[in-house]
C-alpha cells in the first residue's frame, strides 16, 4: 500500500467496530478495507455496499456476481481484484479461466449465452462507457434477464470499477496470504 493505514491493534471507536464487523462478516480484514482505515465512515459504507451487492438478495447467482467481478477486474488490469475474485469464483465451483479467455478474446470461452451477455455488458460498461446504449440493455433482455437482473449486473460492474480504482490507485498487491482465508458462502 502506498498510504499509511491504521493497524487493527491500534484501531478504536468506530474504526474498531467496523474492522470487527468486517472480520465477522468475511473471516478476516482484507487490504481493500484496511487501506480505507483513515476514513472509517467510507469504509463502513463500502462494506455495506459490498455485502448488499455480492451477498444480498439478487436475481443473479453468487457465481454470476463473482464472474462479473473477475471480468471487470481483468478489463481494468486490477491484479488485486482479479486474484481475490478468481479465488472466490473457484471456491463457488466455476473456473475463472473461461472468463479470462472471454475478456482476452483468446479462444472459445465455453460460457453459456446468458453469462456471455452479462460479461459482454460488464466489460463494455468498463472499457467503452461512451458507447453504451439502449441496445446493450436490450441484449441482456434478449439473453433472458429481467430489469431487476440488469440493474444488478450494472451495479456490480460499476462497483468493481470503483473498487479496482481504489486497489490500483493506492498500490494494493495480492499475496497468497492476503487472498486466501475468506468466507464465500452465499
């Protein structure tokens, strides 16, 4: 990390409460949360948004949501989030390699047409925002997604664009110790 953070053993008050909540919800305190320790209010709001989008009620499955995370992070080149969410996707029993092939355009990804449509939209929202139009949303409807599901795809893709920028912009780098040991339960 390129900025100072507050260590868990030094945290008190609202920061201590948020850190303990993160550990309770996720199993440990990730660097993406730790890097926000100088802004506990933002850290708490981030945790709420993360839990709502990735673990809350949704027409998208947990693997769908993690696939979006991986696709957006690949499109942005955010190695921290690629590693974290590839591990989550693998824990949820979907191989992240087809998603990598889809984003890279290297060979047949072997994904079902619904997930391909979801990832196409998420990557387009990430890499070609100025070109997004109603036809992109229609392609999701054509793939069988409801408006509620389309909203969730958009929210999750947008969220990971935000998080990728925190991670990359503040120098977070994945390590095996930091990437492993989280709870991925739905």
